[in-house]
């Protein structure tokens, strides 16, 4: 399956490998669930908000480029314009599983041809994708 996120990962694999090493500790630290937190999102729990953004970011929606931290956007795509261009190509929608929220950080496992863990941070009461850990070949 060739989703925009997958294309971005392949084109920046050395950078992703470095990010994966740095983010591994964060993924392990996010071990709690705070699904009862109803701040922001019009009543949706933090877990629901993270799941929705993970689906958006891993799909083919150009609007997802506004749901990524500036640093991660630059590392993954170079610019918002490149992100939006990448997102225009339709692809199969990956599965989002195992969403975990721990205070102002969260993780969501995305399964496509690989298994990836998306990292999230809450900035100004809004969840944003902030990093990714890729397990090559661990997907469907």
C-alpha cells in the first residue's frame, strides 16, 4: 500500500531511523490511558482525538499537514507544501490501533505495509503528530 505517510517514510528513511531511536524511549513511556479527559475537541476524549488525527495523518488528506508539529513536518516532508502534495495521492487507509494517552503525550500504532508508532504532543490544547517509529515489515 502506498500512502503519503509511507512515501514520506521511504524517502527519508535515514532520518526516520534516527528519529526511531530517539523516540523509542518515549513510546515505552506512554503506557497509561487518559481517555476520560474531555478537554478540547468538542467533548471528544483525548484518546478519540489522537485516533482521529492518526487516521488523518496516515491517510491521504492534505488537511492533515496542519496536524503535525513544525519540527516533524520539516523532518518528514521538508515543507507544508510538500506534505500537501504528497497527501494528494490516494492510498489505502491504514488501521489505527492501540492509542495511549499519558498527560500531554500520546502514541497510536498505525498498520499498513509496516507497523509504525506515531507520537503526539498536546500544544495549546490541540493534539499534533510529533514523531514516528517504524517497524519495517511489521504490518499487514
